[in-house]
C-alpha cells in the first residue's frame, strides 16, 4: 500500500544536539511538507517542497533545515538553534500542492531532555 | 498573513447529539479542506470544498462552504463514539507566485460522553 513513513516514532534529544527526522513517501507525490504541532495548537508549516532540489521556508523555519534530493524523501533536521523543539512533527505529501488533500505520516514526537 | 480561525475550541456532547464546528478565514479561499485527527493519531483528509455555497455530505457529516468563500462549517448528526477527535479546517496560503501550503485552524476537539 502507498503511504508516508516517518521515523522514528519517538525521539529524545539532548540540548545542543542536531537531530534528523525521516520522511519517505511512495505515493509519487511531487509536493511534500513539514508541520509542527504543539498541544492545543493547530499545525504550523515549517518547510515545503514542490519539486526535487527545491524547497521553501514556511511560517516557522528558524532553527530547522531540509533537503529534497529525491522525490520520495524529505528529511527534516532540527538544529540546536531551535530553542523550543519539543513537539509533534508531521510530514505530509500532496499530488497537486494545495488543490489536493494532504496525506500525512504518523508523526515523530520529539522531546528535549 | 492569512489566519484561519475555528470555534469552538472544545465541544462536549452526549452521544447521539449533533455537533457543529465553524471555520473563518481572514482572506477569500480558493478551496477549503477538512481533516480529522484521532487522539494520538495524525490528521486524515476528509473532504475539499471548492465552489461558493457548496454543500457536501459524507454519511452523518455535512460540510458547507460560504458564499463569500471565507467561512465553512462541519456538522455531524447524531454523534457516535467513533467521532471523537480534533477536526481541522485548512485553506491555501499564498505569497508571491504560488501556494505555499495549507494554513490550518487550531481545531475543534470533540469529546463525547456516552
């Protein structure tokens, strides 16, 4: 079955460390997105990519970085510059940008210890 | 920037009662989408509305898009325990040439008491 796989499901990070969250899709979607969700909050856009080798900052990109070297993969790195990284991170993909519904992965819950 | 607001934030209902959540955008939307997130889960796409005044139904769920394409609602008839979760609306946000991504509301948490 096609879908989006995020790993790991849970991640613990020490302060000052960079961590990378994996997102892989086999839906043949061009567009991929990273969102952050905090308790009681909606989803906030971190980065998005409409095509391979191109990506754009979203509303809260500071302290994060991404790459899009393959159509199937869109990893997110949470750097030490991100001051409050504890959150639930969701990766999504879409066939037609915002004119089609998103398919979300099951998320990675990141905790800073 | 664009804002998408949802009310209420929380809604407690008795099983069998109806439920409605409302979504308002600060800008006119080309389309609006609705998602459901079960507790501990991830958002799942429910539906997309495109036309002014559009109404769509999925079993006990009725979705409406306002005439001005700035507001929307989701109505659930005779709620069941399987309806528990958070319902999000989302609309495209734009800057420069194209759509950046979806802007999500903060969601309405539906809590059902048996």
